[in-house]
C-alpha cells in the first residue's frame, strides 16, 4: 500500500517536472521569437 502511494507521488512529481520543462521551453521559444519579430517590424 505504501509503495503504491510512493509511486503515485513520484509519478506526480515527474509529470510536474515534465510540464514545467515544457512550459519553460515554450517561454524560451517565445522570448526568442517576439524580439526578432519586433525588430523586423521596426526595421522595415
């Protein structure tokens, strides 16, 4: 019983970690995309 709870907790932490890494990747992608489009708008 305790092992089942432990494995559920580990799976939950892993899911949160993957989610945060994924959202972090999206934020980095947006941070790279927004300035470049911003500069291209101003240069034209």
